[in-house]
């Protein structure tokens, strides 16, 4: 059950990032160049319900992360956050049409291998 805190953190992080990227494609080419106008634009995003949903996902991820840290050492739990990179890479390919190539696939395999190695290191203690 305690691993659900880590996986909840990852799931909410991934959903929030995908939602943010999906929604920001709506604003593509609409971000002002001048600093003050850019600041006002960013403030207006707080009125966008999809962006608010992404912020909610980040908030929920942080709550799950606090629960995860109550059950695991930081050195054990934090490497699992690398799974969010892997999930975002593959889900953004299928859901957002972003590119995937052999180099990215190899990189994601290396991330997973690193998580396994770190996990095994803590298991042997």
C-alpha cells in the first residue's frame, strides 16, 4: 500500500504535465514578447480551468509525495520520480503526437535500469 504514495505522486505529476502541455498548445503563438504583457498573460492563465486542473494535479502530487516521504527514505523514493520522465515521454507520443526515436527509447530504458539498480541497492541494506 505504501508504494501507492509514490505511484500516486508519479501519476498526478504525469497527468498535470500532459494537461499543461495540451492546454498550452491552445496558446501557441499567443505569448507576448514584452515582459509586462507576458506577466499579465501568465496571470490570465489562472482563469483557464484546464491550467487550474494542472495546478490541482501538482498540488495532489505534492500531498502524495509527503505521504511517500513518511514511509520511505528520500534516497529510495526519489529515483522513482524518474518514472515520470518515462511515462511522459511515451504518453506524449501517443496523446500529443510528439516524436519518439531510438535514442529516446534507449534513454528511457536507461532511466528504468537506473531505478532498478538503486532499488536493489536499498534492498540489500
